[in-house]
């Protein structure tokens, strides 16, 4: 049971924020700050971990501005989905609907619009919750 009277949000005012423009830049920042940095997609899981004290680092590396991590395309008979693609983009993608209908169905049942607009497939995999909705279709399609 949660003791409501003694529940407090940890002081995270020292948190730093970086927004690299390329994967190479992100990897460099992460390598230089091992143990204190976390990759941030939409932040829909990470913000909760931060406020609860589960995330103990002090550097957020926001990858949502990296063009290389965006987009859904077909390449050599495979569908390539960037880690930064949001759940709503998956839900609306004609390629996903046509080639990966189970993933489209999972995206369709995923949370509400606000979370779908922020949350990414990379973050869903990265968070690795057993209940992650993109995991079963990703396994099904050999992702
Ligand atoms: C109200 C609410 C409803 C939700 N409903 C659902 C639901 O119906 N189904 C469901 O499956 N989930 C649900 N979630 C959980 C969450 O929205 C998803 O897991 C979402 O896909 C996380 O994506 P994100 O980009 O916000 O990840 P973030 O919170 O940014 O990151 C999550 C984790 O993944 C890592 N990460 C992020 N991006 C990358 C990357 N590119 N490469 C490697 N690691 C990365 C981060 O370091 C962190 O450890 C819900 C959450 C909330 C708050």
C-alpha cells in the first residue's frame, strides 16, 4: 500500500538535457556519460521513471530530432521502421496496414491519442515492459 502522506517526488532539478541531431552524435554523448544518461523518445515511460526515482541518472538525451530515426519505408522486401516513429504514425501508415496488419492492430488499441502522438516504437521496445503492445507483432514479423 502507498503511504500517501509520506509519498514525495524526488528532487530532479539537476537534470540536464541534450538534443543531438544525428545518431553518431547521440552515441558519442551516451558513451561519454555512461551510467548517468538515458535515451529519451517521447518520454511517456521515462518521465514516470524520473519522477518515481526509478531513473537515477541526470542526463536526458532526446533523440526525437534525429531524422535518421524517422520514417517507415519498404526496402528489399522488408519494412524498415525508424525507432523514433510514433505509435500514431504506425497506426496511420498505409505500409504498416498493408504489410504488417498485426502491428497496425496493436497500434490501434494502444493508449489514447496524446500518448500515441508522443510514444515511439523505440521507446516501447526500450522500456521492455512485458505488456508492451508492439512486442508480439514485432516478434511475429521477425523484427
Ligand atoms: C497513460 C499511458 C498509457 C500507456 N498505454 C500503453 C499501451 O496501451 N500499450 C503500451 O505498450 N504501452 C503503453 N504505455 C507506455 C508507453 O507509452 C510506451 O511504452 C511508449 O511506446 C514508450 O515510448 P516513448 O518514446 O515515450 O519512450 P521513453 O519514455 O522516451 O523511453 C522508454 C525507455 O526506452 C528507452 N528508449 C527510448 N527511445 C529509445 C531508442 N530510440 N533506442 C533505445 N532505447 C530507447 C529509454 O531510455 C527508456 O528506457 C502507456 C503509458 C502511459 C503514460
